[in-house]
C-alpha cells in the first residue's frame, strides 16, 4: 500500500485526484505495474489508477488474464474499475479508503462480489485507510 500511496502523490503533481495503484505478481513479491490517476494529465476519462495499472501489468505479462495477481489501490474502486478488475481476473483487490459516494467494492455497490458475474475477487478493505483518506481530504480542501 505504501507504493500505491507514493503513486497517489504523483497524481497530485499532475493535477489529478490522488489515487494510486499497484499490481502484485501471484507470489505477492513482485510489483508488475503501477499507476496513478492521469485523467487531467491525459484528458482520458478512463485513466484511473487501477485501469492504468491493470493495462501495464497485462502488457508486462503478455496476457490479459491477471489470474493470481493482487491489485492494491488507495481508494475503493469505482464501477468502471471494479468491472475492469472482474474482467482482468485478478484474485484479490486491497484498498485503503472507502468511497461512500462512488465505491463499487462493498460500500455503495459491490460489483466485484456480485454472484451473477463469472469472477469474484477477494476484497480486503481498510489497509492504511487513514493515510489514503487524508491524501484525498487534503487535495479537495485545497480545491
């Protein structure tokens, strides 16, 4: 999560909401890819930290299936990112701060664990939640 927090800090420098993500290998010891929000920097509405990290991990592995991998992200994924997690077949998502306004991994929605879908990653929530939330609060306070 500390690496994801570092990524979130990079988002702020680009004028983006401070969200960072990393994808870990199946053995949990190797960072396959990282990303931070780049919507403002690129003008791409899909440039969320999770989507960018998933794309980069898939490119590194040469495969879209990220079976066995873990995505670690500072903020609970939104519906778009939750869908990407399901589609990429990651085994687990670990997140910091809850997103009661747009979260789709247990708070507002629970897309990732919807029994109607063909894949349901494990969800671990609240890891370094206070630090993750503080980054967001500080960012929006200055806006």
